[in-house]
C-alpha cells in the first residue's frame, strides 16, 4: 500500500507541472460559466416576452393572467453538466493516456519498478493520483457552478443547492475515474501509443456520442419539439396506455441508452439538480427512488474499469520500449 501511495504522490507532482491539467480546469470552468450566461439570457428573454404578453392581456381587459415563467437556479446548469459529460470524458481519457504514455516515451519503467513490487502497484498508484486530481477538479467545478448561478443567474444559493451540486460533483468524479481507468488499462495493454490513442477515441465516440444519440433517436417523443405526446395533446394516462403496447420496444431502447455510462451520469445529475422537470422541487428521497439503479450501474461499471486497469498492470512490460 505504501508503494502505491508513493507512486500516487509522484504522479500528482508530475500532473501539477502538466499544462494539460490546467487547460482542463480552465476549459471546464469556462464551459460552466458560459452555460449559465446563456441560460440566464434565455430566461430573461422569456421573462421579457411574458411581461409584454401580460401587459397586452391587461390592456385588453381580460381577467386571466398567464403564469409567469419560474427560475429554478440549478436548471441553469444544464449546459454545464452536458459539457462535463462530453468534455470531461475526453479530458479524463487524455490525462489517463498521458500517465502511461509518458513513461513509455521516457523509458522510465525500470525506475518505477524500483519503487514498486509489481506492475499492478504502478498502475494503481497512477490511478490513485488521477482520482485525487479529479476530486480537486470536480470540487472546483462545483464551486464555479454555484458561484456562477449566484453571481450571473442572480439566484440565492442555500444548503439545498449546495448539497445537490455536491452530489452532482461526486457523480462527475466517479465518471472521470471510470474514463481514466479505461485509458490507463488500454494504454498499458497496447504496445503502440498511437493505436492506444485511436482505440480510446473510438470508445469515447461510441459511449459518449453514438449510443446516447441512437437511444434518443429511437424515442418517438424526442422527434417533436416539446414532445410528441404533448404536441398531440395526449393526456398522461392515455400516454401510458399507448406506451404499454410498445413495452418491449421501450425496454430495448432504454436498455441501449443505459448501457452507456454517459447516459447514466446524465440521468442522475439531471434528476438531482432538477433539470429534468419531473424531479424539479422533489425531495432527494424521491430522486433516489428514481435514480438508484443508475447509481448502481455507474458504480458497477467504474469498479469493472478499475479491476480491468489493475489486471493490466500484470503486463507492465508492454510499457518498455520495443
């Protein structure tokens, strides 16, 4: 255990001097801030339209005033969470890949083996260092997100918002650790660094972009702005009755979506932050009841990725120069 901690400390020292890490922190922070800016401007435009319409209604003498649009602070973070989902996975892959590729290019595997008894210790030491790094990065993202909502969105931040954002940050940490573990394992097992990088990029495309997009496309309710059933003015009970006839199709479609860790992360964070309307204003107990299976799925996949990475350490000799 001490050798793993020693190697993790060495990895953190290397990462602290790595410009890529600072680029990652800056990019994710800027993405979150910009997403809040865009969402705030959109809400203000909606509010201006409402006020103009309400004034027209009042001038016409009608006693019916439409409901004003409501600002739910954490919903301003929808774009930011999507950036973390897409860019966070890519950055975690790049950093995990670099942790192994740099040792290969420097030819420093023999030196590392003087500090560890096995290749597994080397791999786990690097992953421990990366896990600590991602904990710091996600904490910075949480602080940036809350500050942006308060300062740009003009919303009051209480313990309710802090707690939910902390849960989203924890989910982001698990998500990043998964991708870093995959990157370390694939790079360790692949002799050619270029081939390893291409493999990782293909995995990122399939898991983050392709599978979720296929699942969304297969959902007929997503093909019409606002939802197909809403556009057809179909009531909820009737909607459930219609979907009952397509239960097998919906199970297959949903199963495809949740096979992607990116979709599991998205569903959990959107529910926790109230971005998904059915969870907005609901207690965490209700959110947990609707999302616990996503948490279990994400933890299972991350555990499998860590096990895969640890097993790859047995072939640490592939890090040596040909």
